C-alpha cells in the first residue's frame, strides 16, 4: 500500500506541477554523503532500538511475524526488494514527503506547526503498522517516525531517510535471518 500511495503522490505532483523538491526529492548536495549518512543512520537507529529502547519498553525480543526468515535464504531477495521499494521509497515519500508538504501548506512552517507535523506524521506512520503487527512494532514505528520526521524537518530531503529506512529494515532482517534477535535485544539488559 505505501508504494501505491507514493506512486499516487508522484502522479499528483506531476499533474499539479508541484516541484518534486517540495516533497523532499530535490537533488542532494552530495549523493555520497546522503547514502553514507543514511546507512549509518539505519544501522545505528536499528541497533539502539533493538538493544536499548525496545527492551526498556518490555518488547518481545523476537519479531514473531518475521521469524520465518531465520536461516531462510530463499526469502531474502523478495524481502530485500520489498524493503527498498515499500519501506525505503514508499513510506518515506508518503509519510515524510507528502504529509510534511501538505501540513506545511495547510498550517505553515512555524515551530509549533513543525512539531505538530513531526508528531502527527509519526503517529500516522505508527498506525500504518497496526495491521498484522503487534503493539511493539507500532511503538517502534512511531519512535522511528519521530526521529525521521525531525531529521526531515531539518533537512527537507528524503534521500538520506530513504537509505536509512531501507538500511534499518535490512539490518532487522539480517538480525532475524542470523538468529541474533535475542542476543542483540539482551546486549545491555
């Protein structure tokens, strides 16, 4: 669904002559910096969430929905493609690019409006993870949405966030695939 929403957003932008830069898709100052920072962001945020934040919140260390991926090499290519297209591209274009653009248009870009947009988009992002996921995933998605929203509010660029989001989810799949979920979740606690 997020991929279809992102495609609809891009079609809307084209039909209304909305510059893609208004959606965070302007050319970054440095592609290399956007990619490297995105990778570092994704790895770091996933490890902090898995090893510190979620254990403090009492989350189950095992993601039961994706437990079928443990050692399942055949499932990895489709999962990786889905992560890059749906999460990295689709969710970022919609939940950061489109939601921020519309909120800025409706409410302005002042500090209060920006904070409300960050929180609102994070809540929407969390709620988008309700179907088929447990409360732990919704909480994690909301927290990640707050982080990504704050970064987007500052940079107004999606490229680093797309790479970061895809990396976050790819690291999650790698941890599951390698059977390291409990070990990573109990690194500190």
